[in-house]
């Protein structure tokens, strides 16, 4: 299996398990993931730089970007489904964009691209959108 499919398969097995060890492992894993998310929430600049520096070589671009980080707090593996809820996304994105326009927030980013050994400058922003599974998708 490819890594991503294997990860999902193992997650399903653990979720279905009644073992105390499996439950504890999943609880610890969720706690660690939330720590990482909160670390980047508190310092989003580092994550934006990481996104630029780790983009695929075939799709390399130093254009200005607005990153969305979608987080299903109930089930991280299903976070991708949030992108289908256009109304929910608009409700979260529009106020953020309005806030940027009002505050003149600095969005300058500088990153180093190893393939060409160049430093690029651009403008970028990031928005973390949280979702609770009990909301309808």
C-alpha cells in the first residue's frame, strides 16, 4: 500500500479497536497533532515558508498565495471534506479578508528554493479553519 492509504487503513483499524492501548494511542496522537497545529497557529510565518520551500518541483511557483489549513477537530483524516462546504468556507474566509483590508497586515514572505539556490520574496497569508464534525457538511 502507498503510505497515505496505509495510514488511513491503520487509523481505521485503531478506531475500530476496543483495546485500551489503541484508544490511548489515538488520544495521544490527537493531542500531539493539536500541539503542532497550535504551534503553527501561533507562528504561521514558519508554516507559510515551509509550504513554499517544500512545494513540488514540477509546480514550483513563487507567486503570492493565500493558504487555507482545514482542520476537522473530530477526525483529522477527514479534514479534506471541508473544502466541499462552500458556504462554511465563505463564512470563515470573507471576515478574514475584510480584516486584512482594514488592518493593512504585512504579508511579506521570503523563502529559499534549494533547487535553484535562490531566495524569493512574495506576499502570503494563511487562515486556519476549524470544523467540528457535528456540523453538517
